[in-house]
């Protein structure tokens, strides 16, 4: 079991790295675009599609990792009033529903990629539209891995890799709150 | 029946604890199946909802705010506020409010505001003789300013939820006066309590030291100048200005202030990934949900329903306010903006409200929701920082709730408070101003 969880730690780590690198690239290419336009007087159209592609990667892989960290906003007010047994049953129902939506993201995400695979992005022809949608099914797949993990081994939000970012003074900040 | 299927399945999913974003996704699928619509359509809406250039502004604003908040900005803003109001009776409570005003100018997050200003000022206020519950109540109430004072990523979310038809620049400027009005109202209440309960004065800061502190804080406050200046002069778009704000925040924190460690940066990114992707995925699924709502003509039905209830615009507006306040106490801000804007904005427009003005009404309402039980993100964080039970904080917050309600009424019924500055900035036309004022002053 521990070995399985350690593999999942790696999946989590890869998601955070992908998502983190994507946001760093986003914050570099957009100012670069402004700099090129205003200072170098050579406006280029590539920063925009690149940043949007990064944002899609950031969103879907990041959201999958956040699911493992139990960071998504949910209404738990009613559930908390139930007995422990009922809470367990409900959380398994939630897991099944989550599996359904992740399968939807995978199946229809792949279909979306297929139908758009031959179109290229207007402002950056080397990028094809299908590729920019690939994070949707992939993100759906990863989140499914985390849901299965939660079904078999319970919540893993306490793993050291998941709590790695908790700053001592801000650890009280519930994640997901903005 | 359509509405019952869609909203009913959403309510059920939320009640059993499915995360809000995925509840919206599943409910859209249920709605699509009910309408006999191909599910590819839902997927296309999700992906197109997430492929907008404007949306990039949200991670940028949150990241810039996070860098500033953790990079020692909070301390400097508190010191700067101390120079300005610290010497007055009840000074530290005023410092708390003013520091939140400044904090609002670098970040749009009330939660981050409460966590960072609170962890500096609550212990300090207690040391100087203020009760801890009062200090926490002031921190929480004051933090609502962060939502209104530009930049506000919630205003960006509203603009997206409104279908991108409302200018982000106009919304940013619109937030200035309501934000200041809120701050002033709270400050006046704090002054009153200080005199009645004999809270202490602080000491005046020597000029030389004051200058140094001002200069220090100015580096951070430049962020707002860059953002607003850039947008208003048309040099950059909102998204571009947000990305430049990140670069600026990074530069100030790492090279001017230098009290953030380089090795902590990956942690900051890790945290930002967790907080922002929650909102982003919510926006994706909310756009498919909004699409299904439109197909079912829910916005239209809702408008007919509300306008059928009463002839009186003021009464309908009051109903909207009450509904928003109640929903705000139960749910978080971002999901509510995303779900309710497509329904309520057409109604507001049919009453003759300007979309910019309605955005402010919504932000103030849902901002109050952040500090009210049973579910209030700011209240949770505030109680944790103040190491108090939620009930204790809520008890000292009661008078402030009154103050906030008065502000809400003013923002709702006096559209000029929201529209005047955007009009000065040329982002709201003369006609819009006339239409808005003639509506309420016949």
C-alpha cells in the first residue's frame, strides 16, 4: 500500500510541477509580448496563444492535484451533521459521481481533441487546436487516479508532499479560499 | 420543469458534498441529457470558457497579491497606516482599517488580507489593551474593502460571468468609492467605540522615520498605479497589466525588500496553484452551466418571475439583496458570482440598472457573506488568526454588520457612488450616468 501511495505522490508532484511551470511561463510571455510591442516595436502574436495553452495546462493538472489535497470548495455544512457511518457512505457516492465526471472529461475531451486535431491556431500555426485541448482528457485521467486512490486508501491530504507548501504563519488559511 | 431538473440536481450534488465546480459540471450534463442535447456541446463550452485571454488576469492578480502579501508587504502597509492615523484615539483600530484599504490596492483577496493584516495587528492591538475579539472583528470587517478597491479579481470574475460585456477597467474604478465608503464607515464606528470604551492613542512617528516608511510602502503601492494607469491610458489590457504587476511584485519583494527567501518561492507557487486552479476549474464548468441555463431560458423566466412579484423597482432590488445576502452566508463568493450573474444581470438590466453598478451591489453583498456565519471564508480565517471561537468574533462583529448593511443600501440605491469615478475616467458614458441617476432621482 505504501508503495502505491508513494507512486501517487509522484503523480501529484508531476501535476504540481506542470501546473507551476505553466503559471511561471504565462507570467513571463505576456510581459515579454508587451515589451516587444512597446519597446522593440515588433508586436508578435505568439505570446497570447502560448499563455492560454499554459493556462489550460495549469488549470486541469492543478485542479487534479488540488483534489488530492482536498482543496476544492465544497459545501460540507450538511454532511458534517450526519453520523460517521453515513458520512462514509456519502463520501463513496461522491467518489462515484466524481469518477463519472472525470470519465466525461476523458471521453468527450478526447473526442474534442480528435475533431480539432487538424485545425491550427490562427495566431500560431505550429500549434494545433486539438493539442491545446489535450490537458482536458489528461487532467480528467489524473483526477480519476486520485479519486481511485481516495476510494481505496482514504483521503491523502495529510501526506508530506501535499502539505509541503503550508507556511507556518498561513497554515490556518483554508485552501480554496480567495 | 427544466429549471427544476437543472437547479435541483445542482442543489442535491452540493448538499451531499460534491465540490462546487464538479457539481456544476455534472448538473450541466444532466441538463444537457434532459434537453436531448449532444454532450460534445457541454465539453466545447467548458473548453471555450477556459480559453479566454481575459481569464489570464485572474491567476496573475492572485499571484501578484500572494507575492506581496507574503513578501513583507503587510508589515510595511501597517507601518505606513500607523504614520497616518496611529496617533488618534483608537489609533490601532483605524490603522487596521486603513492597512486593509492599502492591502486592497495590491490584492483583491479578503482572505489573504485577514490572514496577513490580522497576524500582524491582532496581537499588537491586544498588547495595547484592545479586547482580542474586537481586534479580530475589525480585521474581518475591514478586509471586505479588498474586494472593492482595485485590483479585484472578483470583479474580473464578474466581468467574465457577464459574458465579457462589462469593462474590467470600469469595474475597477467603480470599486474605489464603495471601498472607501466602507472603510470610512468602519473607521467612524471604531472612533466611536474608542471614545466610549477608552481605547488608547498611539504615538506620533518622527518625521525622518515616517519618510523612510512611506518610501518603503510606496514601492508596493505602485502596483495599483501600474495596473490602473496601464488600463486607463490604454497602454495595456487588464490581463497585460496584471502580468506586469506580477513582475513588479516579484522585483519589489526580491530586490527591494529582500525579506523573502528564494528557496520559499516553489512553496509560494505550489500554494498559488492550489488556490487559483480551484477558481479556474469553477469558471470552466460554470460556463457550461450558464450555457444550459440560457438554453432553458432561465434568466428570462427569473426576470419575469421577479418583475411579476412587484411593480416597485426598489422592492425588487431589496429582494435581490436579501437573496444575495442569504446565499452569501451559505456559499463562497466566486461560485455565487459565476452562477448568479447570468440569472440576475438580465433582471437588473430590465430594472434599468447599469451592469457596472450591479456588479458593485453583488460584490458588497457577497463580501458581507464572507464574514457571516455559518459559512464565511474570512470569518474562519479571522477566528483562526485571532485564536477565538467563531461565535465570539461574530458577537463583536454585530455592530459592524449594521454598518456594512448601511453601506450596502447606499451602494444599491445611489448608483452614482459606483458610477461617478468610472465616468470621470471616461469608462462610463454620459448617457449611462443620466440613465442611472434619473432612475433613482425622478
